[in-house]
């Protein structure tokens, strides 16, 4: 895709000459997230890795939305989603390899939740015979099944950080690009920087703490309550159109298999 190739023209303020330089640097990796959904948009995100920490923080930044390339947009194409009131402007995804923990912080209906998700040892299938160059970096192909989708990723061992966007991590190098099998969700790195300032997580100690299973139940209940409220206000029956499971970013959960 031409627009993807153009993104990598601005990729790289790289300090990766030696492993020591890597180990002593704090890294900030910028991504664009392409949502080829019913509400097509491109949203910016950043991945932070501090020197001396076996940990990463992926920050999805709401309010940074741009039109999806080659797709018509209107008032319902994501702008309403971006402009709705949020208690926090970002979602945070925290991978703590040292403690074998993963959690994320998400806003839903102007209420923030700290969600304890499973720490995954992704069973990546790496094909070192399949590779391509991304702005001068040799990248290898890998794929993994994760909660219903096959994710395809391109990672570089020239930056030996085992992290990537969203919930994708665990490869022997930084993930520069990843998408699900349909291309509905697509992460593309646009810039890599070694920075002096360490990233500091906001204080989430006062947030309501739930599991992902509990959060999904809360979201369902709140959506049902909203539909009922809309119907009662207008004295009409309001129905809710369900999104096909396969259109969701993740849908095949571990607890459903027990």
C-alpha cells in the first residue's frame, strides 16, 4: 500500500549502533493505527521503553484522529467517537516482563478502569526466510493466533526490544508493523527515537480494578441500560445492532474455552 510505504519515509531517528547504546537508551516509538472499520480513521500512538526496565507502555492517543486514506468520511466516521467526553485522553497498555503481568487502562462512558488482563507467552511462528527492508532495517515475518485473529507482524532484530503495539509482544526484536488477517486493524511505526527523558506512567492507584471478563460484562450492561433509556425517553422500542464477533479486535477469549 502506497500510504504505508510513505509512512516509513519519515521513520528513524535511530541510535542502534551497539547493544550498549540500546541498553542505555530510553526509547519512544511512534505508530499510526489504521482502523478500517465502520468508523474508518487513523489514530496516533506511542510505545515507551525505559532503560533498565523490562517493561513497555503503549499509549493510544485519542483526539489525534486523521481521515483513513482513500476512504470517504463523514460525521459518523469516527469524529463523534473521538470527540465524546473522556475521563482520560489516552488508553495505556502495560507489559511488565519482569513481573509477568499485563494490564491496560481504558475509558468507558467517562469512567476509567484498570483492567488486569492475562500475561501472554505468544506462540509466534517466525519465518526468517521471509523478510523485507523497512527504511533500511531488515525485518522478519512472524504470525500468531490471538483471541480469534491471525496477526501478521514484521520485526527487526537490529533493535532488540521484545515489544510492539497493543497486546503484541514477545518477539526477538521490535515490531514495526502488524495487522490482523483482514487488515481491519493495522499498526505502522512512523518514527523511532532514543530520548533522554524517562517515561512516567500516571498514577492509576485510585482506579477501579477489574478483570477483562468483568469489564466486558460492565460494558454490556451499560450499553443495554443506554438502549433502554433511549427507548423510554422516546416511548419507542430501540434495538441494538450487534457487531459481528469477527469484526472485533479480539473475541475468542480463554475463559470461553473452559
